[in-house]
């Protein structure tokens, strides 16, 4: 290209040649880019065709391990049910075996596809995610572990009557998160397993027996030995009473209007209605026996002392007269 002095006009044919050259260079750049992209796509297709047998083998392997995992879960569940009657633990073990077999199949499938580094990355990522979730859901993890321990220790089972965390009722289910109680009024209460594990538990069903306590009082004018004998004989006839244990009666205190005693006996216990029925029958029998033997269960007595001074009290009529009530009006 010829040199031009500054300010010298460029010939028209020279300008056209420059534009043509630029357009040609741009066209060559687009063609090169398209050729490069096509080469990459062709390479991918060739790699896919070359690895197609490995892909098919990996899919077949996954399907086979999926079926094997289901079979293992069923077999493990059957074996676990024969070993221990713990539904939640059995389900947990069966699910863990299913995931273990399925995870093994996934690792082998990735190995067939030559993705071993991907497996390492996935395991590392799963560990980090598990650690983060453990801190984030600490309470859930605590309840989960407590649920496993409660199921293994077998402190109570479904159908038992227990009292814990200020609730009393029948155990409907012990899952891995909460213990489900049905209270006697009919409410359904879910208590976190961690709270059940950390607090005292009263199991009324496991011994198969329960003691019934009845508080009674007799008049100060009655013969206490006679009252004791009559009360014990009355309760001995209660139908669900445990015949292997004697009825116990202990006088406890001088009450405001009676001499108080505690009567105790044991019953075979399966349901709460067993306890309520035995207590009700015992109360009715004691009342009937006391009436037959002229033994008085006194009403509460309150003495009203209208004191006129430190020297002592005075009668109610005197106090009313001195207060001016009941006097006839003066003419």
C-alpha cells in the first residue's frame, strides 16, 4: 500500500480494497469458529458412541442393584422382626440396608463410567453437608438418637400406661422422633423423645399389678379396732383384688372431724378402667359395711367462735343480742 502524506485524500479504489479485505477476514473467522464448534460436537458424539457400552452397563448395574436393594430390605426386615419386636428399629435397619446396597451400586456405576474422581467429590460433599445439617438440626438429631435408645432399652411398649413429663396415658406409638400418648380424657399428646429420655418415667403396666389407696375417716366416738376390722373385711371381697397380698390399713392422723386412715390393696392391672372399677367398688363396700355396723364417716365440722375478748368466747345468741339484732323497735 502506497504512503500518503497527512491531509492527502485517499483514492476511492484504495478504500474499496480495504473494506473487501476486512470482510474477507471476518468471513474466515466465522468459518473457523464454526469448524471448531463442529469438531467439538463431532468429538463429543464420537466419545458418546465410544462410551455407549459403558453407559448401558452402568444403567443395567443401577437397575440390578436397585432390585437387589429392595430384596435385601425385605429380607433384613423379616430377620429383624424375628429377632426383636421393635417396629421402628426394624424399619430403620431395613432402610439403612436398602440405602447401603443402593449406594454401592451407584459407586460401581460411576466407576464403570470412569468417574472415580466424581465419587470422591460426592463423598466429601456429603460429609460436609452432613456436618452442617447436624449442627443446624441438633434437636432433631437428639430426638432421633433418644428414640433409638428408648426402643432398644424397651422401657415401655405400645399399649403400656405410663406417666412422664406431667402427662399420663396409654402409649400409642414410639417412633424415632416422638412418643405418642393417648391420655385418659382422649387427647393425643406427642412428647419429644429427648424429653422422655431425660425425665422420669412411671410405667404402670409392666409389673402387671397396681396398688389402690383409699383415704377414709371415722368418728372420734367409734371403736378404731372395730372400724379397722370391718373395713378390711369389706375390701377383701373386692373382685379384682390380688389374693396373694393382704389388705393393709394404717391410721394416719387425728383430723379436724375424724380419725383418718389409709387403706391399701393390690389388683391385677391391664387398663386404667381396672383401677377405677376396683377403687369404686371398694368405696361402695366400705360405706355399706360401715352403715351396717353403725360406724360413722363424719362430715367436715367447722366451729365458729364469736369471741368477746381474750377471756373466752360467748354464745351466738348472746352475740346477736348484744349487737342489737332482733330487738323490737321503740315506739
